[in-house]
């Protein structure tokens, strides 16, 4: 079983992978999420982030989860479900919002928690 700290590291790594994808091709977010090669990679990393949050919940790591807003946690879980269960119908604007709004907030909290550990 992974520790909550390792799960947070996994979340941070997935976020950094998304950032690497976006910066390595010098695309705007809207271009990247429409690109046939980058789109699946970005979506897979979003799924990875959501899965780590699910595992924190399964591990009863509520002291860690309470650092995040319930809206961010519900949102990332909902997006994960859309991607996993209805891949072709996922609206790119939802992915864009996640990348622009939710991911930076999640990264800031994860980074703060890892710095204090």
C-alpha cells in the first residue's frame, strides 16, 4: 500500500507530466487538447490524478483529502468518469477548464503538503 505522501507525489508527477506536454510543444491549451496525439496523453494523466484521489479515499486519508475543496475533488472525479466511460463525448472545454482552473489549485495544495512533510 502506498502512503498518502506517495499518492500526493504521484498526483504532482501527473500534473508535471501534463505541464511538460503543454510546454514541450509550445501549444496553447486549446491546441493541445484538440491534438490527436496530445489529447489522449493529457486525458490519461487527468485519470491518473483522479485515481490517486480515489485511493486516498479508500485509504481513509481524510486528513489529506480535507486540504482540497470538495468541489475540486468532485470535479476531478466527474471528469475522470466522463473520460473513462464516454471518451468521445467529452467536451474539450471541460478539459480546458480543468487544466486552467483545477489543476493549478490542486498542484499548489499538493506542493504545500509535500513541502510540510
